[in-house]
C-alpha cells in the first residue's frame, strides 16, 4: 500500500485515499495521523454534505463515516453514495457510538461494508481499512480478468466465425470452379451441362445463405415486438419452414394447449428461430430412411419467478454426438458433412436471447433430441 520503487524503474504503488468524515475535528485528527503513518493519503470532511462533495471531486478509495452528525447523518450519506452508479462500489466503514445489533443491521442494510464502534481502537481500525482495501483491489482485479476473458471470448468467437466463413466459402467456391471446368469440357453434352449448372446453383444458394445468416446475427439485436397469439406464431412458423425448405409434406405435429396465449415478440425472429429448429430436427433422420414426424410441444413454466413459454421441438433421429453437443452453439459446428451449414442454432439462440428467452439442446433417453425454446410471457 506504500509508495515504493524498485531499482531504477519507477514501479510506484499508488497510496490509497481514505476519506474520514466526523463532525468532531479531534476524531478526524487522530484517524488522519494513524492512517498517514501506515502510508495512506487522508482527506477530511466535517459534515455529510462536505463528504458528498469530496467524493465527487476526489474519488477516495474508502470512507470512514461517522453516523451521528447534524443535518445530514451517516445513514443518509451512505444511501446517497450507494444510489450513484459511479460510487456504488465505494466501501464505507461506519463509525458510531451505538453498539446494538439493530444499529449494526441498519448500517449494513444502508450499504456499509463494515462497522466500528466508539471508543475507536486505532490498530483495529487500520486492520479493517486494510481488509476492505484488499477486498476492493481483489474486486477490481476480478473485474479486469472478467473483461479480459470476455474480450478473449469475443475475439475467439470472431475468429471462429471468420475461419468458418472462409472455410465454407472456399469450399463452395471450389465446387463452383470445379463444375465450371466441367461445363467447359461438356459443351456437347446437354445432360452434363444441366447437372453442372444445378450444382453451381446449389453452391451459390448456400453462399447466399451464409451471407444472410451473418446479416441475421448483426440485425437481430434491434427488434420491434408486438403481441401475437401463440396459435398464429406456430402456424406461421411451420408454413414458413415448409415453404423456405421446400418440404410441403414434412410431418410436424404441434401440441399447443394455449392457442390464444399472447406473446410479446417479434414474429419474424420467432418464426425464423422455430424454422431453424425444425430443419435441424428433420435432418436428424438418416437420408434414405423413412422420415418420422417431428413434434412441437408448448408448455408454461416459471424461470426465476418469471412466467415463460417453453416450446420443445422433438425428433426421433439418431441424436447428437458428444463431440458435436459440446460445441453445438458455436458457428459452423454441424453433424453434417455438407458445406455451407452450421450456423442455424447459433443464430436461433442469439435471436431468442435478444427477446429475453433462451435455447437449449439435449439428447433424449428414448432416442433423438429435443431443442427447447423459452420466451418470457407478458405480465398480466
């Protein structure tokens, strides 16, 4: 805590600044003298308003605050400090002549970090101040580490997306170039030309889909919400899925006991998310095997005391391997070998979280998998 230098380098540890607040100048002097002797910088205030002014001007690291002061007492000062976002985490140690349990509880409820009773033991006071400073320093270090971790994760996510985009687009461009070469050599074979054009068309559509998916991630954070009945949302989700994926005969069984339940949501985002879960469920069945139905089951549940809609999309496919499940929400993670896939769940979860909901996926003990969408219900 004391300013030090090592060798020729100016590695200086900043002196902590303690604000001592008491309407008795002698008490302030005693504390100031003791704290300065152990290497701390001390500011003094003699009433509540002066304390608040110094807090805004000088940003102390800790306040030693007497409770019993005229006009603005310590409790009121503490509450004022804790109400401001920029000073909310500033540790305050109350100093008071009251030693009752009720008084201590009231002080802690007001936001105090600790409590010292008069007559003051200076050695104990220094120890308590140093403890709170260490706690505060650990808190700052933890916040810094969390920010660094968040930045690292963000960089890793961006890297994963960039790498996935590059990999998929390169593969798809390779498909296009390959079939263009075949076209050049097949001018006299109409069937081969037609097939090559079809493959090129599919590859271009997949590249277009990747670009659209990236746009969806960028745009989903700003959405307008309206109240829409669950019946309408589910019907439109299924029809949109069948149209977009050209699967008019896909068997989808929806069980919705709340047809008129209103949902405050963005219909476009909700329907798109359900569609992504449906295509994942349909594609869980082996390519040449008979297609089994996919079920959608609506339920209600409370999450952290807030009522939610829980919508489960259930398949009877081969389930999800542990290797894929571990990274299932990462971009371009897919159980399929076809290029141009692997962002559906990433986008769906991102979209649902922007609406206050979430998405989980797990295997079912009886076989297949279930994707569970949650969405908050409007307050009644």
